[in-house]
């Protein structure tokens, strides 16, 4: 039987990419001869490669495009990506991001693209790039929206009662760091300042956690690393890691006793690896994009204000979850 070749366009960001994985698992269960390629930003290309149903990734550098969209380099890069897509004979192309940057690529594809309609798309007027459009409630969790879109495009009934990320950990990169036997991953960074728990609270938490527990702080960029270093200067038990590839961070999260996270991509990584996790939420609606899966726990701030989550609340929660 001939394989069904499907291209997914979903460029960023880390958590969003992870939200698409259960939809891929379900599609593969429903249509065993399906093969997926995935257009993804090169900074996050590890994520699709964790799923065995992904045949290959087509990498973009859309952050560079954003900085200088009209440079010769950006134009050449966009041409290369579009040519790579158009040279393949895909049975279907599905935009699973439905915002302006993914719609831009969708619009340039010679084959028509399936996406969400005007009321469902994340950014207006992304829907104009799609030939066939799904109507999907914005009140659903992101994982459910992704499953509904893929089932609409591929014509099967989605089961929203269970979500299986379906990843294989073979691409995780064993860390060269000499790991302590008992450690927690602490994800202090977040893309918005309003999602960050204050530095002084992290410092206080470190001093009050059990002494036999080491705390490892990964970072995604230089600014996050500086913040992590400032937090870690209160104790030799707290370690701010140098910048590492995502596959190595995935290994560290997978091996951790538990994780304490801000609302950011690495929190969703703890869901994928089923690492027991407490994620602290401020302005975000957990019903829409909260971490989802086994061992996932949320602590939501009053009035969306992260300063309203006290250190004692976090400690109480960790004790009730038998993590400390």
C-alpha cells in the first residue's frame, strides 16, 4: 500500500511543538501507512525528531527572517524552504500553527494547505492562506485543538479522552555532567516577565529544600543563564548549567527526581518525559495551555500575579505530592 505523505507546518515554539505530538500519535494509530515531514524552526528541530512517525524535518530560521526579512540571506532562505516543500509530492499539507508566520509559508506553497478558519486561527488573517478550513473552538486545550485539526484534515474521529505524546527517547543525549543521584530540575525562566517567579523566592526556596537534594537550573540563552547564576549563588547545591542542546536538557529532565517549573517550554518537556512536576502559573489559563499528562501539577497564582505564590505554598505543595 502506498504511503500517505503529509507535511506539517509548525515552526515554533517549544511548548507549541510538543502540543502537536499527541495528534501525530493518534494519526499514526488511525492511518498506519502515514508518513509525516515537518517544517520547523531550526532552534526547536529536536522536538519533531523525538516522534517515530516523523520522516524528516525541513528547518527554517524564522528568527533571522524576523530580524531582517528583506535581506538577501532571508530571501534565499525562504526560497530554499519553499523549493524543498514544492519539490516533494505531498498528499496533504497542514498548517498546525495558524498564525501569520506559518500562514506566510502556507501561502507560498504550490499545493493548497489545510488550516483553521477565521474564528479558530491564532492570528488574523492567517486563514486566508488556507484552501480547506477547520472550525475549532478556542476554548479547548491546545493539544485538543491540534488533534481536532489533524483529524479534520485526515478524516477520522479524534478521541479527546486520551493523549499520548508517543515519543522515543533514543535521541536524548546522555549528559556528560557528573549528575548527583537525587536532583530536581528548576526551570526559572519564561518568555514574559509576568510569568517569572521572583528571584528572591527562588533563593528562599533553595535554602528551605532538603539538603540532600541538588538543584539544576538549565537555561535557553545568555540572559536566562545570568538570572539562573544569580539565583544559584545562595547555595553550592544549586547549579546553573551552561547552555546545552535541547536533546541533552531532555535527558536531564527525564532523569530528574522531579521538576519545579515556570510556565515555559521546558515545563511541557517534563510532561513528555512523565517527570513529576509542579508548574507555577500566573497570567496563563492552564485549561488552554497548561502542562498535560502523567504527574503534572499546577499551582496557579491569585490575580494572575506570580508574586502571590509564596515559597511556603510551593513547599506545602511539594510535600503533599510526596516530592520532598
